[in-house]
C-alpha cells in the first residue's frame, strides 16, 4: 500500500462542503477534536498554515500559520486537560505560563487583560517576551479560552514588537471564538486523522478515519469523500501491519461500492502482503478494469513501484503473472459519478 498522500488536495477542498457546510475562506481557521464537543475558530487575513500537529490519543490538535511577510506567526491549539471539569481561561493561561517559566528563564510578562465575549467565555490575554533557542527576543500575545475540560490557546508572535492596534492583530483576536456545544463533523474528524497519517502515526490514524465515515450520510451524496476516507482507513491499517482489518474494510467497501478501482487495488496489496499472488493478480485486473472511475485528478498507482509488490519483483513467475501479462483482461466497468 502506498504511503504517499494521494488525496490531500481533494480532501481539503471537498471536506468543507460535507453535510451542507459552507467552505471556509482562506482566512478562516477552525480546530475541533474528533470525539469531544467544542470548536475553536479565528480569522487571520493573509495568513496560511505552515504546520499542523495532532496527538494519537485524539485529545490535542494544533496549527501554525504565517502572514505574507513571514514575520508574524500564529500558533493555535485545542486540547483536553486530564482531571479537570471546570477549566477557565485564566487556569489555562496560568498553567501554560508556569510551564513556560520552567523551560525558559528569560520570560518577562508585560501585561494581562480580559476580553468579554458573547457566549460568556472570557478571553484571557497575556503579552510577554522571551528569548528563543537562537537567543533572539520573541514578542508574544497569547489568548486563552476554556470550559469544562477543554482549553483553547492562540498565540501571535514575532521577532519585532507587535502593535496591538494593528488591523491584522485586532481582527485576529476580535474574531477569536470558542463554541463549547459544537459537535465534530466529518471534516473535523477526517482532518485529525489525516494529520496523524501525514506524520506517520498510521495505527492511531486508522480508527479515526473509520470514525469519520460515521459522520457521512448513508446516501450517495458524499460518495467521493466516503471513497477517500475508506481508502485512507484501509491503507492506515495495512501500513501499520493489520492486514486482516485492511482487507475487511476493502471487502466491505467493494460490496457497497463495486465500481471504485482503489478498493480492488488495495485488496491486491493486502494479497501481496499475505503472499496470495494469484488473488493479487485478480484484484489488480479488477482495479485496472475500473480505472475510468478513479476520483478526478487521481491516477491508478503503478504496481511496479508499490511497496507491497517490491519484495516479489525478482520472482519470474510473479513478473509473468503481474507485470508481463496485461491486466486489462476484464471489460470496463460501468462509469459512475460520486
């Protein structure tokens, strides 16, 4: 199974429209956990995401973004705090500063303030300076919101003083909002799993991809995203070594959606991993016979370059069976739309 993320561009375009949601603009940033209520959001004109992270336990997600000049950076996190049931923004702020003081003795707090919000969850704002790993002075403005056991943390930092009255700074913190009653949707859960997958945490990503599928409607209105999430779930299980689970996912998927070629291709990968080379040939034939039904913008992988088949490249019988014998032996499957 290929470890490459074949669907990234499609995913971030399509996921936002699932369940009737409006696609986010380039300046809107939102964070949610896969299995916990609450969503953190803010707007930052002209910023783009440059880094993302997630913990395998499903309890923390973060993104880093920079403006066009790459001189002003935000760092946003949403996370659960063990053993807490009545968090406040001030508790989160004090805990974060305590940890920062322990790791960086150059920390100098310049001021704190509170910003009232419409949902009665105040924003606790703190400004400070500290020297970074290279010895340069870094200026930070950091805002915290919290309720129950979940905390939002949004930091804006720069190597030059931050003007709190600058339009981009004011708009960012004025738009900072936490919705404690928000229930995670498909795109939230899928994004969390995709971050784990991208960072090589396949075993942790696999069940969260499966969880994302439960957020999709049972009809065919989101067929493309169901295919993408199913492919990623099965590949994550397969790459992490659970070939039986991967096979189960793809066999169930072919019964539900028999025209998607990647289900058969990934079954061939599972076959190869289990040394069932005859079955691999059949599934590859089925995959290539349906290649016209690939997700738009994607192409069927080349088995000759796939990790699953590389161990058998020096076996003449396998070469004859897979690579020297045409795999276009079945009539083309009917074309479908998803």
